């Protein structure tokens, strides 16, 4: 019997929704190998994006493969060689070592420039961009993905073999695929302000922790010769509730922190503070379905500890390109075929995201802020005289090391030892000043009563927090078990 296969006309092989770093990088990889790609982007390039503008060494390696590190914009961008960590009146300055396998130190590249370069590279590789085109929804049939796009001329549809959601933290495609928007448990709020005419150094980023701003961090990233990107990121929901709106927290920090004041000097705010949500990885939610896949922040690929997302946007695009090219070759786009991408994601970053998620979820409970401040004091104290230890801490914030680098036995033992030394020193000092010892004891007792009061006043939230923390710890433990090298243990026995 003769089987006649109907020839289907497609507008493109792959329709990518969103032309940020993940969408444009994916368009670059696919188009350079001959795949017909259309990118539908809601805005027009060059376009800005609220960000810290910190581009990690791993992200730079990906950009290098795309030829973007050979541009003038790249050559002019500030190279970051130091990081300052500030907590209360303590501080440490760490010289960043560069791991040998990475070619560049981190750089500060304003997103209006960075994203425009990736977009340019994708266009040169042959991708078609539809700008000012917002995707409203998609539908999947056995033979195609059909996407509805809104432009100034009205609505139209595009027919593709598959659709990729690269539309960022408020992704329309992720919402449709997953059936809901991201929960507060997986979101941070970010704020960014550009300042002009600030003081140097131009090769040092500063990160500030404070009790009022916790659980959140403030940053100052030098941009160009005399400008800066100043901002803050904080989990969306804490309990007891945050004492203040995040914008007030950033304004107070800028007005009152002596170190940031020194760096701002006579500098002025360029325009206004802009905010944007940051969505991070929820392992229980889908990354793909038949003919649909998510990359970058639409998929939640962010390290919530450092706020780093550009490197994961670029890496996930190159993993997705490999999986999609196989599907195109076999003309098979089922969820099962796309699952090689999901496996790759879990293998490469699953543990890192699980650990970062746990570390960010823990301080949502503001009852324990004082404990966290103490842990940070210990980290800073050790980093002052232990270069290897300092490198790991700086590397986690810079995005050079995954956060599980901190969960090695030597790192934990050094932290515990430092904690013991600091406590010992404090006791000795207090023994020489008995009056202060009495004051300290009163403060400790007051803190313990405060914690008990807060637990009693909000038992449901506290229980939910404890349950979720336990389940996140179990996920991390699961990853740890699969990584345990039994041979190493046998050798030690
Ligand atoms: C305050 C803040 C500070 C940050 N600092 C850093 C940092 O210093 N370093 C770092 O590595 N990361 C940082 N991040 C994270 C980083 O911004 C993201 O990880 C990164 O932008 C993700 O890239 P993406 O391409 O996946 O998404 P995006 O860059 O968000 O791009 C998504 C694109 O999709 C378009 N779009 C959205 N919806 C639609 C639609 N329906 N139809 C068509 N187009 C659509 C948007 O216009 C946009 O161009 C920060 C984030 C925030 C909020």
C-alpha cells in the first residue's frame, strides 16, 4: 500500500520566544549549523534589562565561543580582580584568583551592550528576529507548534516544528507549560540604580551584608571609568514580614553605609531605581513537553546565592541546541526525545541549584538572622588569613565556583575551627571586662526569648518552614550520595 505523507509548510524549524542572552545564544548555535530560526522579541534592540551587569568567567567562556570577546565593547569593559565583603564594621578584600581553565576574569558589561552583542552574533549567524513582537500563547498539534504573536499590525500566528521559551523570569511560555506562575518560594526581588561620577577602584566589586537588609545582599559594581551599578536582591517573602520595603532598604543603605558613601563620593543617581523579579529553579516543575522547551531564566536557571543568571542562560542554550539538533535530525520532538536536555541540566547544575536553594530558603525565617550574621562573621574572619578559603567564597559570589565547593569537608572543618577560635577569643576578651560579659549575657537571653516569642506567634509558618527546609535538605543529601566516591572512602579505611 502506498502511504502518502502530507508535506507540512513551516515558517521556521524553531521559534524562540525572547531575544535575551538565552534566546539569542540559542538562535546563534542553531542558525550557525543551518537551522531555520525565528526569534520573537517583545522589545526592540538595543534594549536594557535590570541586572547587576556582572558577567562571570564561565559566561565569558561561552561568549568567547561566539566571538563576542573580540569586540571593542568587551575590550573596554571593567575587568574585576578584587571583591570587598562588608559586614557591620568588619570587611575583607579578596584578590580573585583565576582558575586555569577559564580565560577571563569577570567583567562588568551593561546589559544594553551585552545583549545587543549576542543579538548581533545571532543575526550574523543567520537567525531572523521579529522585534516589537510579543508572544501571547502557543498550541501544540501532533505535527507543529503554533505561536500567536502580537505586533503593532495586530495578531498573527507562526508555525514551527518546536517552540522554545527564553522569555525570562515572567515567562509566558513557562506559565502555559507549567499551568501557574512561579511561587514566592522561588523568587527574589532585585533592584538596580546607575550612579555617575563615583570613585574607584574600577576593578573591585563590593558586596554588603546587614542585619536590616537580611536575607538580602547589596552590591556596588563599577561600570566604565566612573559609573557604578548599585543594587540589592532579596527573597520575595520572609516571616516575620520584612520590616521595610526593599526600595527603602536600598535607599537607607546608600545613605548610611560609610563604605558605599566613600565610593559614591559626589556621584549622583543617573535616573531612577528599577526593580525586576528573579525566578530560580524548582526541580518539581517541567522543563519541556512535546515540541516545547525552556532555557535561561524562563526555566529558573539562576544561582539564588549570587544572583548569577547570565552564565546559566548561555550554558543552557548550548545544551538545548545539542538536544534540539538531534530532534531535528530524527524529526521527533516528543517530551521523551527532549528529555536528554533535562538530564543534562540535572547532571551539570542540579546539585548546585539544590544547595543554593536550601541556603536561600533557610534565612527566609528572619527569626534566625542573628545566627546568619554570626556565620557570615566567621566566613569573613577566616577569609582574612586563608587565601584558599577566601578564593572559594569569592568564587561563589563571582560565579566561578558552584556553591557545592563550599560543602567540602575541609571547608566546613575550617569554618567550624574558625567559629571555635572566634568564640574563644570573645570569651577571653569578655573575661577581662566583666561588665561587658554581664551585658552580653543579657543580650543573649533577650535574643533567645525573642526567638521563642516569634516561634510561638507564628507556629504554622515556622512549621511550614521547617518542613520545606527538611525536604530541601533531603534533595541536597540525595545529590551528595550520588557524588560520594566509594573508592576514596575505601582507601581511607
Ligand atoms: C536586579 C538583578 C540583578 C542581576 N544581576 C545579575 C548579574 O550581575 N549577573 C548575572 O549573571 N545575572 C544577573 N541577574 C540575572 C540575569 O539578569 C538573568 O539571569 C538573565 O537576564 C537571563 O537571561 P534570559 O535571556 O534567560 O532572560 P532575559 O534577559 O530576561 O530576556 C528575556 C527576553 O524575553 C523578552 N520577552 C519576555 N516576554 C516575552 C514575550 N511574551 N514575547 C516575546 N518576548 C518576550 C524580553 O523582552 C527579554 O528581552 C540579575 C537579575 C536582576 C533582576
